[in-house]
């Protein structure tokens, strides 16, 4: 029987993420589980007895799970490594909103124990495949978990585009850009641009114009089987394609960006069966005063874990662990209260 292995990815620019990674590695090692770290992070983490891997997709091959310590930006970076192998990602939020993360920093010990005991489920999240063309020639092809956005590259000038759905022209927009998002990305950049929040189990694509100077510029929700295209009109300033805020491509006038449902999903490890509604309340600090429905009992782990000391996890100034459960006449226990702009920044950082 082959040895179990877990890849640990951390935002090494944050001291608390480094400390958390060291504690995770120590606890996994005590359980007899092999640990991998990326070569770009090994020196900052500084642990012995780990396997140092190149920062490529090969790092996640045959790994049981990837534990991601940081914000949503760190998890998006890890998704680049795991999409091909299908290794599930388990995020521990050390950032701000952290919509993609499954656990909070205060849950670190219990989260590691859940991994050791294989007490987690795996769900698949829809992605989009993105192709940029000019005069029929492919300029580039990539993918996104959150969104592909076509944005103006010159601040002082408006971008002129025409949108197409399923091969039919929809509308011209003079705008700052257009966001084509997945349901997962509906709480990221698309949210900041005024798009709707879409529950993760809904399969759809969102098309959200950014600051459009037009009578018809409403956010659109289209079928996951649809194809969406955005063409940069000739004579307009150049544009830039961004995918998940990480991968970029310059778009000259006349370029065409095609967005379709991705052929390969991203897999996320889930520790809790928390309703998405509770997640929204907690992450955005939404007011629920006056609600008189039935209080949902929080789930308890079958084997409680001893908490880590405060000195071990650093300054835990963020939200508390677990999921806040709104009760009659009361608000959520915690919640970041971060603005919509912050939500987008967290997932694109």
C-alpha cells in the first residue's frame, strides 16, 4: 500500500500562513502522512522531513488532498496545480472574506485531523474555457474558476465591445469591460460589478458589463451549454483579458474572446454541509435580525480535537471558526463585514 501524501500550499508572504503551514506539517507528520511543499515556498516554511516539489502540476500528482493556507487568491493559485490531476483542494482561510475556503484559522487543528481521518467530501465546481482569436487565428487559450474579464487597458478611454450569445449578436456596450463568470465567481469580481449571487450548485454562466454606458446593460445569466463571445470593436482602445486575476493576454482591436463551460472542473474538499445561505450571512455580515425560523443545530465532529494555543496560530484577528448560525432576533456570530470590492480583491489577489 502506497504512503499517503498531502501537498501544503501557503501564502508565504503572511507570517501567520507560514506558522500555520509549519503546524500543519508537524501534525500530518505525527499521523504518518507524507507532506509535500513547493520549491518556491520551501525556504520560507523551513520544515525538515518534507518532499520539495517543483511548482508545476506534477506537485499534486497522486496526492490525497492539497491543503491551502491563505486567502482565495492562494486557492486560485493552487487550482492551477491541481486541475489536471483532479486532486481536491481544502482551503483554510487566513485572508479576508475567503469564499472558496472551507475552514477558518481557528479550526486548523480539527481540519488537519479531518484530513488524517479522511472525514471530508469532495464536490466539483464548474470552470470556463477561454479562447482569444483575431481574424480567425487563435491568440491564446486558457481557463478560469472564477471569471474571465475583458477590460479596457487605457484608463482615460472607454472600451467598445459587442456581446454574442450562442452565435447571435446581443448588444454593443461602451464600458470599462465585461465579466464572464461561473457560479463560484459570482461572489468575486462579478459581484463587485453588480452581478447576482448564484448558488454553487446552479450550473450557469454570468455575463456582467462593467460600468456600461448603455440603456441595456443588465447582468445576464445564461445556460451552461451556451457559448459567450465578446468582440473588441475596431477603432477602440486595446483591451486586456484577465482570467481569475492571474493569467492575462493583451487584446488588440478586432480581437474576439470566446467563453464556454470548461471541460475539466475543479474539485474542492468539503468538511461541513453548511447551507450556502449561512455562508453568505457569515462572510458578508448580513443582518438577519427579526428572523423567526427554526434554528439550525451546528454539527459536531465525531472526535473533538485539542485546540492549538494562541501563540501557535499567531494573531487570529479574523472571523471565528465554524459557521455562524443565525437565530431568532440575532445576527450572525462574526462575519467579516467586508465590502463587495474587498470580496473581489480577495479572490483575485
